C-alpha cells in the first residue's frame, strides 16, 4: 500500500472518529484508532493483537484505579506506557512486525474502555474503521 493511500485512510479514520464522538458521545479508543484499523486493512492478525493486548491493559488500569485515582491525561499516559511496556516485553521473546502506531493503539483503546466500557469503545472503533476503509476504496 502506498504512503498516500495510508495517509488517506488515516485521515478518513480520524475524521469519522471525530464525527462519531461528536454525534454519539462515545470515543473510538483514541483519535488514531479507526485510522490505524483502516490503514491496516482490517488485517485479522493486527486486529486480534490490538484487542488481545488492550484487554490486559484494561484490567491493569482497573486494578491500578482501585488504589490510585488515575483519570484524564494520567490515565492515557499510563495506558500508553503499559502498552509500550507490553510490546517491548513481547518483542524480546517474539519478533514483531507491528508498526509503531500498533504499539500505541491498544493503550488508547484500553484507556477509553476504562472510562466508557469496552464494547462501546470497540464498536465505535470498528464502525469508523470500516467506514474509513470503504471511503478509501471508493475515493482513493
């Protein structure tokens, strides 16, 4: 996939994610998440890695939140840090072929899921990512 097509898909994903958040009040798991899903072409391995990594991060956020009040930017920063730590540990054992944005997206998804629930967050990300993919195929 050419860089211009990837940028177009990222743009459509970001734009549709913003519209989704504005219309429904639910976030899509970070501003870049629908664009990442669209740019990855809804690759099953990328999608499964994002979901598989975001669930333990969400659980860790819930446990940490029981002891410490972690909200707002601190929650997002902690979630991204946990995501990067998880991928770093995983890459020591298994070589990864995941772009840098794929390391951040599970943390963003977990952060928004901790605030509003996993199903609404994942549904928004998948819906906007699918629409961005469709728009990309129609217009690019």
